C-alpha cells in the first residue's frame, strides 16, 4: 500500500478519535443532567431508597447510550481517502491536485493496468510524502482540543456534584448493609425502658409505644409516619418527636386487638409488623399472716397486698396467694436479694411460711409455664421489717456521779430499767480489788419499766482509805430462747477520810519549790480509760475492737508519760505520810498503767481492767494521803500573825494572789470559747438527729448511738466545768455549764429509753445553755480586752501630758538647761517606745478574740510611727542637746499631738470592745433603723412617743455629756416630743435619726454589729424554741419532777 494512502487512512482515524472525545464529553455532561432531573423529581415526590438504584441505573444507561450513539455516528461518518486528499490539497496548494490524482489512480490500478505517466504520478506523489503537511487541514486545531478538555472537566465536575445528590446517596445507601430505619416496641411509661422487637406480644390492656429510629433522613430532614390497618382500611398517622434526635414514637392505647402496622419515612419503608395482646396470670389476693413470738404478748395480725410491714423479730410469717383460674399452668415465685423460692401450690392457691429473723424484701412473680418466653408478671415489692427486740436499758438515776465517801458510809441508789417487752431481772454489780459481787434487786412481776431503790452500805465491804469501789446496774429482758443483758453507766466510789471527801481541793501541793501533782487529773483520766474498756468489751466487730484497743493503748501511754514526767520533776522531794512514800505510790501507779497499755495494745481488753483498777486505787490512795498531809500542815501552822503576814508580803512582793497576765487569761478564754462553740455545734447536730429520729419513729440502735454521743458530750462539758471551777471556785461561774450538763443527762436518758421526742426539748435547752455560756465567755474576754486597751490609752494620755509639760518647760528654758531637758525627753522617748511595743503585744494577744481589735491596734501603732512620734522625739532630743529650744518645742508639740491622737484611737477601740455585748446599744441601733423605715406612716402621737424614748436612750449613751453633736440630736428629739405637729418635721426627724444611727454605730465594728443583729434575730424569732421549753416544763410537772 502506498505510503500516502496509509497516511490518509491514519488521518481519517484521528478525525474519528476527535469525534469520540466529543461523544465522551457529551455523555459525561448528560449524566449529571439526568441526575439533576431525578433529584428535582425527588424533591417534590420523594423516591424510596429501594427505587433510587433503578433511577440511577436508568440515568447512567441514558448517558452511556448517548456516548455510544455519538461514537458510532462518528465512525460511520469518518472521511474516505479521496475526501481526506481533498482536504490535504486545500491545505497544500503547491501540490496542484497531485494527491487527488494519485488517490484516484490508486483506485483505478485495481481495475486496470496503469500507463507510464499514471505510474509516474504515483511515484511522484510517493516521493512528495515527506514534504506534505498532512495534519494541516485534516486534524482539529488546538482550540478544538482545549474546548474538548474544558468540556470533559465540566462534565467531570457536574458528575462529582451529581454523586452527592439525594437520589445517588439513596442508591448507595440501599446497597449498604446498615439499616436506615429501626423499629422496636416498649411498654409505655416503663421505668426500666426495656425494649422489645417490632413484632411482639404484650399484656392485654397495656399501653404500647412503637418507636422508630430514623438513621437516614430525606434531604437532611427526619420524619416518620405509621400506617396501620383499621376497619376503614389503612390509616396513616404522623409519629411524634421524642427527646432523642431521630427517634419518633406512636402510642397504641389500651391494646385489645392485634395491631398490624408499618413505619414509613419519605425514603424508607419498614416491613409489616404486628403487636398482639395476651392474657397474663392474674392475682386475686395475697395475704401475709404474722404471728409475733409468745413472750411479746402481742396479737397475731394480717397484711393484705404489698408495701411495708413491721413485725416483731422472730415472728412466724405465712404467705397465702390466690390467682385467677386462667391460664391454668402457673408458677408463683418470691424473689428477693437473699434468694428466690417457689411457693407450694394446690390448684389456684399458693403458700409459703418462714420465720422473720432478718429484713425480708422482695416481690411476687407469676409465670405462665405454657408460654415460658413471655415475661413474668411482677407485683409491687414488699418489705417486712423486723422490729428488733432492743437491748434493755438501765440507768442509775441517783446519785448518777462518782462519789468520795468514808468507809462507813451508806447511800441510796435509784435505778431505772426498761425494755420494749419486759424486764425480768435487775442486779447491782460491785467490784472491789478485782472481786465482783452481784445482788438481785428485782423479782416478778415482769414489767416494761421498773424504778427501784437499793441501799449501798459500804460497811458490807472491807474497805480502807484509798480503796475504790466500781458499781453498775445490770438488767435482763424476757427474750427467748436467750435473754439480753445490758449495763448502766459505770460509777466509782473513792474511800476517803471523813474530812477529805470533797473534790473541791483540786491538786496536791508539796513542800519547797516542787510543782503541784495533778492527782485529780490522773484519777479522771484513769476512770475514763476504765469506762472506755467496758464499752469496748461490748463490741463484737474485730475492726471496732481494734480501734478501741488502739485508742485505749494511746490514752494509757499518754497518762504514763504524764505521771512519769511528774515523778521525774519531783524526784527526791516526795514526802512520806503515815510511813507511805508518796513518790513510790505514784511510781506504782505508773507501772500498773503501763501494764494496761501493754494489754490494750495486744487487744486483751478484759485483762487490762485489772491493772487499770490498781492504777486507780493507787492514785486515790495518793490523793487521800496528800489531802491528809495538807490538813495536818494547816492545823500545825494555824493562823499567821499580823507581823508574819507583813513579813510574808515583804518577802513576796507579788504575793500568792498575784494577778494573772491578761494576755494569758485571754488566750485561755479563747480556747474555752472554741471548745464551747464546738460543743454547741455538736449539740445542735444531736438535736437535728433527735428530730429525725422522733419524726421517723425510729427505735433501737440509732437511739442508743445518739445517747452515747450525748453522754460523751456531757463528759467533755463536765471536764471543762471542773476546769472552770478550779480556776474561780465560784458556782455562779459554772451555772450555765451545770444547766447544760443536766439537760444533756436527761436527753441521754430519754434516748436510751427510745423516747427521742422527749429528749429533743432537753437537747434544745442544753444548746441554749451552751449559748449562754458562750455569751458569758465573750463578755469576759471583751472586759479583759477593754481593760488592756484602757491601760494603753491611759498610758498614752499620761505621756501626752508629760510631753506638753516638757514643751512648756522648753519654751521657757534658759541657756544651760538643755541637758536636763534632753534627759527628760530621752526618758519620754523610751516610755513611748514601750507603749508602742505594748500596743503590738496587746494586738497579738487579741488575735484569737477579735480580729477587728487586732487590726485597729496595729493600725494605730503604725499610724503613730508614720506620724513621727519616734522620729520627732529623737529630733527634739537632738535639738535640746544643742539648746535649739524653738526647734525642740516644735518637735515636742508634734509628739504631744501624735500621742493625743493615739489616745483617742485607743479609747475608740476600748469603747468598741466594751460594747461588743451591749444589748442596749444594739436595741437602740435596731430601733433607729426601724423608725427610719416606718417614719413616713407614723402619726403625730407615735412620733412624739418615739422621740421622747429616743431622747432618753441617746442621753444615756457613753460620753453623751462630752459630745456636742450627740447633745444637739438629743435636744432635737426632746423638742419633737413636745411639738404639737411633729409630722411637719418628718424630713428633719429622718435626718436626725440617720445622724444618731451613725453615732451609735461608732460604738461597734461593722462586722460585730451585723453579728449582734443576726444573733438577736435568731434569739428573738424562734417561737419553736419557746414551744419546746414549755413542753418540757409541763412534762416535768406531769412526771412530778
């Protein structure tokens, strides 16, 4: 084949290729166009996911058909060599129709033999092949290909866009394995929210919720309708939204007939499902018969249904259940956290019996055995709570405290015992030197409460001075098969000589410079250890026993260290009394308490009682001998003569009754105040607990725990009371503490008797008494603090006067007098320095009482220094040294003015401290505030009366006679009181009241004032408190107290 002909055919194929590329671009553009049309259709008539794939296939096939048709058409329309030669000739005019002739001759060569000239034309054309521009005129231009590429790009872009349209997404979603719609059912309003399949069965009459989770929405929105069969055909109802996004709900109310339905969304459709009703087992009655134990003497009773039942511990319980006849094959179970059991059956009757030992909690379950896959019918829970047979209570009501008696004394002991069902035995246990003796003081009849008397004669025991008797009351109840035993609080009798049976003596003193021996403190701590040991012996849990053992071991170790320290400090100085070395007694007590520590550390609590008792006896003997020694000393010395007293005073200028450092006293009172506030907080917590116990009607262990906590609080309070009494020796100082302790004791007794409602008023009274004690301590602290500041103010005033006098002397000084004036100024400078240091020390001492006073004192000292009280004094001294008297006079005046300002500041602090507890000032401030609020609505008569009373109150204020401003306000209110038409001056009255309130508030710190007003509000607006006091008052009258 000639080369030119082969080239022409190649160019023809290139032409076909260019047209096929156009077909691809057109086909690519037609696909998104058809998808867009489908999407438009989907927007107005949603297409289901299952149908979307068909639409996509049709669109794709249409685009493919267009491409194939255009490609075939391009092939069919491809140019032949003659046509191609014509196009080449047009592009290459220099050929002069050579190529056309050659193509035609090539066609003729197949039919005949060519002539020489014709072959020459062919040869010439063949030789010109390389010179001919074949592509020129036959191939598409560059702009053509650019247009084609642009069309392909646009088509590809539209195709990508089309793949994100709703129909395409639905088509792909239909191919995925993940469902786009999930349907399930659930009982409407079920607490556990248990889900069931879309096709299921439920109890007839139940409300059934059908839920549809639409995972794939239509065009970004989710909605669902439910179609169900009805008498009139198929109905469609829109489902409701739920809080869960994409979840819809439809409620089938009171399911009676089979419900056939399906869920439809714009793009999804579920299968047909069915909800079928069925009849479950039904309960006719459930009766609980309860028979209390015989010893309780309580009647049998029944409880129908479920809920909450209380029955005595050990009661016999019988459950009888009756069910409906259908379905026939039913099994009844009782399910509880402690285990399930199946009830015995006889037809439609079921029963089960058991003894109530622990709390029985569970619910009844009925199951249809013919349909085991159906859920069982569960009924409401029942809780049968055993009323525990509480441990009996016993209390020694008189004397109810530790005693110090001679060996031949006797006393009357009153015992109160109670039990919830009956007291069968009351005994007194007396322990002496490790020996125990019990004596029964009660016989029949068995009663719930007993008040008994017992004569305790110490002559029945071989006692000596220093011996200790431990006694307690024991009580047994009538519980079967084994009764319960309880004991009272433990009390001690210390055997002392007749003249030494008082605890007011405090501690023992010895000769020389040796320190006091805190014997009473040692005795009290030993008693506390013994009582705690008895309490620990009642515990049964290993963890609590270990905790008690650790605490007892720690207490014993601390007491041992204290006694060892006292022995070491006084070693060699202990005297002998009646041939007994007091130091040896203390040493023996230390040895025994060490044994207690060892036994307690090894958790041998019962064994630790013996060395604890020996420790107590040694300490009591030591105390008795020291009391005897002191009385012998006082009898031997007699009353000193006047000359002896004078000599003693000269040798001891401070004296025995030297004043205590106010700072130390203030610190001690601050510690007591903190203890009282802590006790009051604990009491308020106990009062709230009593209220809860009374409201819930709780008995037993919780009341006992509250009683123990109340007793512990009372003991802590009595320790504080003893400390106060030792310091002051005045019963009036501990009256509020005694009152609180008495109320606590009564409250503890009522709690032990399971009477929290009666204990609550006494707890409130105890809290009030503690509040009174707190107020007393705050008053004492305010008095001490104000006296300390008063001394500083007087010192500042005296120094200012001295400085003024020195300034006058300087003004009139003559040459040669500078040195003596300088000495006076130096002395004043030293005194001023001492004053400033005293202010700083006093401020630190008040840190635990009043932060406001501390801040004000430090500020006054700082301002005085910054004002130049020290620097001016030094400059005055230097000026006097060089006899520059005018300059010295100027600096001395500055010092005097600074001291006068310091005095005023200290007096202001003193006034505020004195008025911390001033109720009159507080009431006046409240009254002025109230009058300012009510003044616009007051009548003339009311304004006159209030003005007269305000004038009297303002006239009685501190420094009223020295304040001109206060006198003017007082005179104004006096005039208002006699004015016939005071209402015309209301604006002036309001201004005067505001000014008076400002003056009154100067006597308080703002925080303290708010605290006082708040406290007054609490105490003045508590009708419930007075109600409880009245109830307690009438209760005591009724009980003959």
